[in-house]
C-alpha cells in the first residue's frame, strides 16, 4: 500500500513536505508509510492521504490495470 501512496504522490508531482501540509500527517509518518515501515494504517490516516492526494482510497489499494 505504501508504494502506491508514493507512486500517486510522485505522479501528481507532490513532495512529502507538500503532502504533510495537505494531509496534516507528519513527513516522518508519510515517509514511514511509503517505505513500508508502517504495517497498519488507520482509516483516518488513509482518508487524510486520499483526500490530500485527490484520489479514492481504492486507487491506493487497487491500481488500475494497464
């Protein structure tokens, strides 16, 4: 899941610092999620990330097939 957060963030040209501002999550938390150091993420955190990335939670879990 974390790799998808990073992919979406990079596709939208958003830095971790900008995502921090948009989501209200710390940059350290974002980095830990993206790098797989966090195994369980709360629903509130997922909602904050999806809203900040302007995507659906489904996009984080289920990347569209190419």
